[in-house]
């Protein structure tokens, strides 16, 4: 029976007080949602990993490749499109339910117990955003409203019912005022099982993301600290350039170039900036990450005053931590 069937063929679905076995309870719906989430999650996670997470981590590691804004936008569009089609197509189909609801014997109907169409299913899906935006109160309403409806169910004129009880309602044999159906596992027990199984799936995924994100974030921190050394070298480089212009030779040390002692030129992570025979040597101190602590960044003047440029290199810092200009 579909949504186009006349409402005169069947009375409205009774409320929970009159038919306690008909409407799906809050926890049973939560379990169905969790099952559906685990079905969609691998697809969405894979897209996020390759289109969003991986390029952002590459950027944090110093890649010069531009952030693929098109891929990121496409991911967010698909993150809405895929769940929408998943819910709307399944609930408007002859199943009248998503796989999660099917697993728990639930069906989505209109307020007369009829099969809903794609348009109504679409309205119900986007109504979920409203239910979530009000601190999930819209979802919680399924625990205490007359027909166990969430706000999105009410907006779309839908009910979530138990398949067997719906069949009895259609046949006019649904008992009124009875307790919960006998047999089967209670909803709260199913919820505990699904949540426990969810942890077994979520923990490895979190571990994988952490294994990727933590090293990338550490690399980002180190590169930011190295960048401080590059910035602090500019004053010394300017002093060397002026000395060469005035004397035609390289200054031997900071004093010759008119700078403070090396230990007096410091930063949050830099312990000294020294001039040694025209070269600017930046040393990283104890507050820097262990991978660059005590290591050096060297700026070497090249050419003459008509075409003076600086070569950046390091004898002891790994290339992946250096700015791109210091890698060539």
C-alpha cells in the first residue's frame, strides 16, 4: 500500500497509549540509526581520508601542492547527498525502511500506515537537520510524544512502526492497551550490543587517524619552529649585506657586523643567531622540539652585491622539516 492510497481505506494510526506494541521506541530507533551509520561510515570515511584529510596532512608536512578546494567541496556535497539518497530511497521503497530499521523489524509510514513516497522521505531526511540543530531535542521527542515521533517525523507526517504490529493493524487485529510484545531481545539490550560492536569498529579507525594525524601535526610544529629561525636570520643577513657593501668582504662575527652577541638574539625556539665569516648560523634551543633541539640552520651569501642572494641549508635538520626554499 503506497502513499497515494486514500486515507479513507484505513484509519489513522493510534497513539502509543492505545497501541503500545505499534510504534517503535526511542532506543530501538537509536540502534537502527547506529546500524545505518556503520553502513555509510566506511564510504564517507574513505572519501574524507583521500579528499580532505590526506591533502591537509600533506600541506602540514610542507607540500607545495595547493589544497584541492574542489575535492573538499565535493566531499561535503556527497556527505549530504549519500545519506539523503540512502534514507529517502530505502524508506520510499517497498522495504519502507533502511537496512538498520529492517534489521529491527521497523517500517516508516505516513500517519495512516501507508508507504511514503520519495518526496515525503526526502522531507523527513532534511527534517533531521532541524531535529539535530536544537540540541537533538527533535530526536529525543521520539521518547515521549503520543506516537513516538521525532520532530522530523512530525514535520513530514511520518511514523516509525513495528512491521508485525503494522500488519496486525492493517488486518484489524492489533490489540489495544497491551504491553510490549513478548519474545525477542529488548531494545536496550540490542542498543548495548550495537554500541559495544561500534566501539570495536570505531577504535581501529581512531587509531588509524591518530597514526596519521599525530606525526603530521608534530611535523607541522617542527616546521613552524624552523620558520622562526628563518625569520630571525633576516636581521643578521641585512647586516652582512650592508657590511659587504661597505667593505667588500665578509664580516667575521656579530661584532664586526654591528650586531649583539649571538646569545642575545633569541626567539621562543631559537637560542642564538651568529655570524661566522659571513654565514648566518641559527641554533635552536632547549624549548624546540627534540628533532631540531641543538641543531642549526645556515644562511650562506652567494654572488656579489650586484646579484647577492642567500642559500639556506642545514647540516643536521632533516629535509622534511625545512622550508621549501631551504630544500633546493
